[in-house]
């Protein structure tokens, strides 16, 4: 895991800008920093900047940028199956100088061509410069785990792991994208990745599973190197789905335990993280150390389930209690690190979790991101599941009874308390941008951005899950995971975001995804006998959540003064509406989320623009 940045174009980048950028990148790679520069025959310049966080092969001989033939690579990420690729290349006569995954990747590209990406299992954002062709190729992993931001000007292309790196090379910031800010305020974080922009004008991310090639004349071509199809195998039995999921998940965890530095685990009371922890502990014999945010709010308190797992699995465990101390100054720091408003209060909590992991000497964290989107995990999935059973009256009746008994009592979203919501109106998605119309009234000007979703498949359930995976839920989580972890020089790994595991999940028919009112039925059974039964049987869905009021004290006069203090946010949000909001004795869930969006946006405009 590292930091990368660079430029290709006609502009001269001053040495002090290069040096300032490398200093700025040190948190992403404190172990080494490097810069390579080329002048092209057309009169242009190319810069590759890299800072390294030592994870695999700690020797300096493995420091990128590394070379194979005429190609140089600046690499951020991990190639998890580098051992398998390396062995096949050694068998073909390739001689390696290091034990690093980076050298395997650049040699594989050089000798086998870009088609070798299809054989690569990992997470990455990298830049390859070919001295002979005078071409630059940028690439991002399939799921977009590692960030890669782009900025195009008349004089060239800038890129970086963080937006601030681009600004340092550019010599200035671009303006805030106020449309994106309004989108966040009104529709929330799930709306942010439905278009290619960011919170700054002219800054976008290279999409996941994409290559961007720039030739010596500056001509660009962007293309996808991976695609998928939802093709459920109607002959697949529940038992076979469970068996194959277990096999692939065990292998995914094994590969993500490959490291020359110690690994920590983000731990909740749910099946997602505990499946990974249990496999690491009981199948692979890893000495697991779990880290958990402990929230006294009963809506988010998972201490009982966490304690059960710690005891049954014999884990080392560190709890991190929530606290209100220095919340706003700390959040301000985090907003600057993210180059954006922090998307949810959960990721302030996650940031403090990363701090504890770093203080305990770890350089890698493992998280359960993606399980809900591969195997079904959200409350609305139960209702989409009922729609999937619409042509099987007996199965539909039983599933509806299970929902009434087990799910309805714990669902808070009023739009999801009707089990027939999507049977009656399959296109209804009002629960996703909850109360957006009322939040629009907080703005000083009229603004509206209606809900849209991509079409992947005719299955409502799987189409929803794929939209969550590629646009709504996972991309903002990965942004927060990466920036939080790298603030403390930690690499974050997500074993559920495994290409083969994902592609197999697409073959599982909808009726197998939920059983007896339990979502993630296949995943639960896949770790039966490995994870604690109490975790597997638990129906309660919390996820990685926290309450804003576990951190924000509205009774504090200084806090209230800050919220209403003059600032650029009130050019876009009505101050009197915020005053009314914070005067309420209690806030429903949607309004407490909006309050956090407001605070985070206020800090963004004050600190980052």
C-alpha cells in the first residue's frame, strides 16, 4: 500500500512542487519516497511520484517505481495472488530481483501484455510509463478499492491517490463543486457516486476496472478491462452454493493474510466481520486481534455479540469507547484528510478505530465491506426477496410470515414496514433518499436531483445489490476506509471484494439468498461450524454504525455556537432551519443524518476551499 501521483503533459513542474507533494504523500508511504522524471521527444514531461508503505518484501530493493524492460510502475495496492503468478513466470524463465508483488505485476504486464490483468487478484491503482512508446497507462482495480483521481487541463493530465496531491502539483485548488455539495446535503452519501465527479470541479476518479492510456501525442483512450453478467444457475442447490462460497471465502482470506507485517481485524457483532475472523483464526491459524467501537446507544451496542465471539474464538480484543471530547476539531482534521465532507458519523468512529489499530503496531486492517452486496444484507433486501418469490405463492406466503415475525419488529424506516411495497410498486425507491424533499427546503435555492439507478439485470433484488456495490454503498465506504486507514499509514483489505467470489455470487438464484427470515443465508451457512453459532443465528442488523449524539453534545454552548456561526455554508443552507433543527428535543434517524451532513459540509467549505 502506497501513495502515487504524477503528471504527463507540456508543463514544467517546479522541483519545489514535486518535493512538497512527496512530503504531503508521506502518510500513505512513510518507508520510502521516490520520483522519476522523463522529457519526451515531443517536448513534454512525465513525472511519477511514489511513497511506500512496506507490506510485502520490506527490503529497499523492492521500492517502486520498479522497472521491467522499458516500463516503469508506480503501484498502490496489493496483488494477492502474486505467489501463483510469480511461480508460473519463473517456470517460463523470468528472473526476479525481489520478493515483491509489485515486481511480479510489472514483469507480468511487460511479458504477457495488458491481458494479464484478467489473471490478477488484488486491489490497485497504478501508473505505468513506457519509455519506448512514451505512453502513460493508468489503471484501477475491479471494485475501485484503491483511489485514483484525475484532473485534465489544457497542458496535460494530473493524477494522484488523493486530490490534494493533484492540487500541489497543479499549484492551486480548483473550486468546490457546489452541486455535489447540495447532492450530499439533500440525498446523502449514497448519491455521490452516481456521476463521475467529486467535491471539486474538474476532479474525477478513474472508474474501477478501467484503463486510461495516454500516448506520446496526449491522445487518451479509456476502456474497461473486466465485465460481468448476472446469470443465476437455476440448477444450483443451496448446499452447493454454501460449499462453493465456503471454499472461495477461505481462499480469499488466505490470500489477504499474505504479508510481512502484522494484520488487525475490524470487528463488529455481525456475521460479516466474524466470518472473516473465524476463518483466519480457525482455518488458517492466524492470531487474530479484533478492534471494536463500543457505543452505549442501545441501537448500536453490539458488545454482547462481540463478547461472545471473543470468548468462543479466543481472540485478542481492543474495545474503543465513543466520546464527545474534541469531536469538532478532530472531525475538521478528518475532513481535510478526505478532501471532502466525511460521509457519515460512522467514519469518524472508524477513524478512531484506525488510530487504535496503529497505536497497537499494525499496518494492515481487514474489514467486511461488500458482504451485504454479494449475499444480501439490508432490510430492503427482504422486500425485494418477496418480489423474487411472486410466482411461487407457497414460498411467498412463508417468506412474508417470516418477515412479519422476525424483520418487521426491528425495521425503523417507515417505508419498509409494508412487506408488499415492491410487489405493489416495483419501481419505488423512496426509502433510499429518505425525506429528501424536506431537506431540499433547507437550501437557500431550489435544487432537485431525482433518484436513478443503473440497470444490470431484471432481478429487482440483485439489481439493487449491484447498484449498492458499484454506485451507492461500497464506493463511499471504500473512500472512507482508504483515507481513514492511510491517515495512520495502514492498508485496508476487504476479502469479500474478491473477483471469483463475486462472480460466483451472481450465479446464486434469488430464492436461495434469504432463508427463515435471515438475510445472507448462504454466507451464514458457509461459516457454520467455523464462526460462533450465536453470531450466525443472530438476526439483528446493525452494521458499522454509530449515533451522532454519542460524539456531538448539543447541550454545549460552544457546539451550538459553532453550528450557527457565520461561514460559507449559510450561502447554501438556511440558518434559521438549522437553528430550529438543533432546538428539537430529539431527532429521528434521517434528521440526525442530515445534521451530520450539514456539519461535515460546513467544515469542508471552511477548511478545504
